[in-house]
C-alpha cells in the first residue's frame, strides 16, 4: 500500500502542473501516455504471438496521429478523413498478402491492431480536447474516476464480501462498486455544482455523474477481462503498486468516451 501511495503522489506531482498549464505540454504528455497504452495492449497480445516489427511501427505512428489530431481545438467533435480510412486498410490488411503466413500475421491480428489504434487514439485525443474545452470539466472527470476507484478499493477491502464479477476480477465486490460509485458521484457532483455550473438542476448532475462513475467501473472490468484473457496480472509494471498506464487509466478512458455522449444533459 505504501508503494501505491508514493507512486500516486509522484504521478500527481508530475501530472497536475502539466494539466494546469494545458496546451502543447499537456497534449504531448497525453500522447506519450497513449503510445504507452498501445504498447501495453500489443505486449499483452504478443504473449500469444508476436506482431511483425513494421506493423508495430505503423501502429505507433498512427496512434500519435490520432492523439494529436486537432489537438488545439476546443470542439468535442472528431472528423475522420476518408483518406485516413483508406490508409488504414492498406497499412494493416494488405501486409497479409505480402507476409503470406497466417502464423505470422493474419486477419485477427490486423483487426486487433486497427481496433486498438482507434480505441486508444480517439479516447486519448478526447482527453486533450476536453482539457481545451474546459479545465474544470477535466478535473470533474478525474474526480469521478479517482474518487470512485479509491473508495471502491477501500470499501471492497474492509467490508466487501459479495463477488462482483469473480471470473473477471476476483477481488472486486458489489459493496466496493456501491461504495465507490456513491462517493465518486457525491464528490464530483458537488464539484460540478460549485465550480462549473450552479444553475443546472441537481438531479441532472447527479444522474449523469452516477452514470459516468458506473461506466468507469465497467471500463475497469473490461480491461480486467482483457488481462485475464491473456493471462496477465497487469498490463505492465511501469507504475509501482499500480501496474501500467492502462491499469491506471482504464476507468478514465471509458468515462471520457461516455462524457461526450452525456454533455448535452448537464
């Protein structure tokens, strides 16, 4: 636990100043995190079989492209050029013909890479755009995930007894889910009302915050499912006591994706 707390303090000491500065420094940091997130997904998948080196290089370059697309914009809309879609098809499907070996590279590999790039690239791009849109909204989203995750851990540890999804994540409990979502909703809703907009109906704020908190926990389970499928405890050991980038940001990725769907409701 001490290692986990110290790691969290160091991470916050690095992240908070860059979050407050925003702009290019923040965009670069989020892009680096996105690249490391893709690296972790690839490494977990490569436990079953490796990807060709050139495919991985192209994947990292495209992830950078997606993360930094319109990175100075404050509009939460992503427009994909058809030329990009065409390049995707050529870059990841045509190599199957030239490699001509299902054991080295096949359709499942190509679709995994394409899906991973879109998932990581677009979600981390949204983390940048939301910061440009309004710093307070970014803090609001991080409050949802951090408070929910923290109290889910504490509640599950001290009073949890009912398994939530035993086959996916044996340590998660129903009590942990309820405690985490309750506190995450309360703290983030109060922040929204006092720091962002006090004229929004409280029921709307609580409803959206509750939904985002719950989706964050589902996102945590999705990533746990991926790890269990590939027989991995963590995505990496980059952050002592926490695991990898995706272990730390799994909830946030789903929360930011859901947030753009709920923004018009609050």
